[in-house]
């Protein structure tokens, strides 16, 4: 049975600028080829739900520019004199892997020149505060690894650090904040961190029933999924039926459940067909802890994080919806 173009087109329109200029432009044939890897009865319902989700969680280039433009003179961060704030801000360029921070800095440089009449080169001389900026915070490990050396070796004895993200996951932010506070104390420094974001997604275990990430309510009646779950050190934590989360990323409990079940089954199958995947690359996304996976649905125009479901980005012989650029 052919797939209705009406459920393919909305997804194409959402992800149209994904890795623009680096890979072929997404079209309906691309989305169709991806979804045809799933059982026929669930294809159209999956696409309908995924369209709703990506409308909330896909971050296009224009979205980044809008966020940074609003950030420049936001009184919550820049106070009553944005020009003075940014002239006293040293923007850190210390990311160890990937180019997301450098890309964000290029955009903010242009926005500063347009709105303030000066760019990053005129900022932080001398530094009165420091800014670490990136598009997303997931487990918290990246920002922690990036800032570890800065805190220990470069940061002054006393510093004000602003950590700015478009999307932030609550569990990762809590972990990074705690560990950075320990590093600061161990280094004999007084570094005050302020966290800023456009949106925060709930992913903490304590709040699993109101989470904004993929958290299945049950394990599918699938032998491979059952075997994978049984191979984990701890029993799988399942969400109680009944919530789409505060951000309403999912359209309904029914739509959410469908997406969780199918992406989980596909992720387990992908692990079997792609033997080079690492242990931490779990069915619902990269996660060191032994779980079904991180479960984020955040994707930016630049790249798809490995914390998203394997079915989004895993490669040959699986066909990915988002061809991922590795760091």
C-alpha cells in the first residue's frame, strides 16, 4: 500500500535545511525510504507522530539565529546595558569534539556586529565574565569535558561563567552543574555558573512519568527486545501510561507509545545488523548507564546527536533519516 504524500511532506518541510550543502537535500523519497524499514501498518501513523515531534524538537538554522538575536539584548542575561555586558564577556572556544560551538560563535559574531556594531574580537578585553555556548546539552558530558581543563588550568581564581544552550536536558544539566562545582572546589577556585536555555526537557529518572524524552511504558512482545533488556545490569525503568510531558512534544499518549515501541524495536534490530556499534550506543540513543537509551528527539540543522534513537541516524545497512556527521 503506497504511503500518502501528505504525511511525508510535513517532515520534509521541517528538516529541509538538515546539513544543507553537505548532503543531498531531504525529499519525500528520502523519508519514504526510511519509513519503509518499519512494518507497513505503522508507517503512516509513525510519520504523523514524528511530524508532530520534529515540529517541536528540530532546530533549523533560522531558529538558532532567532535565539541568538534575542539573547544579545535579553535583560535577564545582559542586564540594562547589553553593549557593556558583551564587551566584558569572553566567549570561550574550547570544544574538544565537533564544530557546533564554532558554528554558534560565527552566528553570534554576525548578530553582535548587526545589533551592537562590534564582533567577538572586541569582546572580553579585559574579561569580566565568560560564556560557554552550544546548541544542545544532553548527558552533560560534553560541556563537562570541555570545561574541565578550562576550570583547572585557565580560569582565574574567581570567575562568572554563563553556560548558554538552545535546548537543555534537565538530568544532564544537573550532572554537569554538580561536577563542575566539584572541579571548581578541587581547583581552589570560586567559579559561579549560570545556566541559560530556550527550552529544558525533562529526562530525569525521578520524573520519568512526566518526561519529554522517549521512555516506553512497556517492552514490546519481541524476543530480541526482551533479550536486550534482560542483558542490562539493572531492570528497565518503565514509564507509567498517561502523560505526554509538560512540553507536549508528543501529540497524544497513543502517538507517543507508537513511536517509543517502534523506535525501540528498530534500535535493537539495528544493533544486531550493525556489529560495529559501541556498547553505549543503545537502541534509543547513546547512554553510558545501562538503559534502553537516552531517548532525545532534539535534532539541529547541523547534525543529529548520537543521544537520539539509532533509527534516526545509524548507517549501513540501515538507512538513516538523519545522516550523522561524527566528531
